[in-house]
C-alpha cells in the first residue's frame, strides 16, 4: 500500500470543478468496522440570537487513510509546536 501511495503522490494534481474549501471549528466523528466519518461543524447564530451547530461537510475515509492522516497531522503539530515554542502535549495514540 505504501508503494502504491508513493506512486500516486507523483501524479499531477488538478482541482475538481466541484472543489470546496470548508472551515469548521468543531468535529463530530463516527466510525464503522470499515471507515471513519468526520463531520466538520461551525457554531452559528440563529435569528433569535441562540447558537446552533451548522454541519459544513462530512468526510468518510477508509481506516488505512485515517492512520496516514493521523500520522501526517501528528508531524505537522510537532512542527507547529517547535516553530512557535508551544509546549508539546502528551500524544498517546501510538
């Protein structure tokens, strides 16, 4: 699988006509034996002045991709913490 991923990463990158950039400050996660779904949400005010969670996008990934994404995020977090002198948090997912 890693060899296939490396060969796929060498392909040219193009943007789909339906590409979307979505911002969310909250995530809801659910999973099955086969995949994980993350729903990005954002608190937004209602017309009555209350807040509600607006679901922005759902992303469903197979478990091997979830693992790769987790490792990528972990590396990026470590780089961020070093760059900005942020005390590292004790990550315990391995």
